[in-house]
C-alpha cells in the first residue's frame, strides 16, 4: 500500500506540477507528497522529478515511468469501479482515441448528453488520425475505420462508411456536372491527405471506375478544410456522408456521381480483448452506438438529387 501511495503521489505531482496541488487531490499535505515521492525515488535509485521553487517537472526517466504508473492506477480504479459500481452508475477516467473528423462530426455533438447521463465518468479524449496501439498506450476504447486486423481487440460496428463527391452550385454551373468519374480529369479536385503518411486518400468509386485520373488541385490534411473549400466553389471534394450531408440538405453543396459510389469500409468501436469490459467502457460503447444509429442517413449513400422536367436539379 505504501508503494501505491508513492505512485499516486508521483503521478499527481507530475500532472499538477505542484506538490501543493497534488496534496489537495490526495487529501494530504504537500510535505507528505514530497516525502512519498522522495521515498519512491530512493527505492528506484533514479530521480523522477526536477524541483524548482515554482514547480516540478518530469525528468526523462520520470516521463517514461509516469505513463506506466498512470496505467497501473487507472487499472486499479477500473477494478474498484467494477466491484463497487453498478452498470447504471459507472465511474472513473475513460481514455478514448477517435479520428479527428469522426470526433468533430459524430462524437462531440453527443458529449453533453453523455456527461449528463454519466456524471461520474471523467473523459480523456485524444483526437488522433494515426492508428494508435490501444493496448500499448493504455487506452480504454477507440474508434477505428476499416477492417480490424489486431486480434487483441474486440469491435462493435457503428455503421458502414459512405462517401460523396460534391461541390457548390456555383462551381457545377461554371464547370458542368461530371457524368462519370473519368470526367473528373477536367475538374478541380479537392483531396484529403493522410497526416501520418502523406498519401492522398482514394475516392470510393465502384469498379471499373475505381482508378480515375484525378487532378490534385487542392490538398488538405483536414477534412473540414476540404468541406469549406468545396462550399466556397474551389472544386469537387470527396467527403464522408456524415460530413457533407448537412450542407447538401441546406443547399450549400450539390452531390454528383452518386450512382458510381461504393461503401468505404466500416466504422467501429474497439477495446482490448484481454480486459474485462468495465462499466465505464460499456456505458460509452452502448451510448455511442445508440446515438449514432439514430442517424441512419449518416451511414447510407447519398441519393441523386431530384430534377425538374428540364433536367435541372431541384433545391433540397
């Protein structure tokens, strides 16, 4: 127990950068925190924190040790929560990793309701476009797109991902509407670039149209930037339906080539298979699935726009 108290003192002191603040969290004096950390350092034979008159900071060894200690304390918190809390009242810190665009467009709108329903869960959310190692980084749950190759993980499907090619009315009227993917060679195309690799994301056309020549007129590593550029008439963008649909319904974007699109994999919630599904993870998974399934249009292909007898698209 003394070892655990030393770990807790060290973790809180490192995160708060203050013995006084750490003491307030632990309900002890700042001198008690300092002594606990000093005993821990003596036992390990290494300095974990650099002290100044104003703050404390992690040494290089301390930074490595901090991640492991934090994970250990979170696991202990999970075990306590599983024993003492019912499913109706989950508690504890929940570490979540979610891709940027999914987080902004699908997760954030529902966080107020989640936090109101589960006030004892402390959310720690990383917006990450790289594929994180959930087990190695001590995450509780993550949102993943595509096939699940990691056998250490369990998944629940949120829905099928669909994309849509779209542009502003002004752009389509100036440059004409493409009738097939091959026509995009004569258009300004707005691309998404994977931040981790720099590769351009492919456009989800069904065979035999799945490899058209696409000019790289504008390239962003951010989907919202591509959405803005399309709305501003700078070209045609290939966007997730759940991103583009509100702007299509508002008349700010016009879908094109809808009959050529194919599904682009699935979106799933994943968590480690070697860890008991704690009440807080179950609460997050069930809530997220429930809310996103209430938005079926976000996970379905966009239908062609209605047209008047003259062949012109009607406003939504």
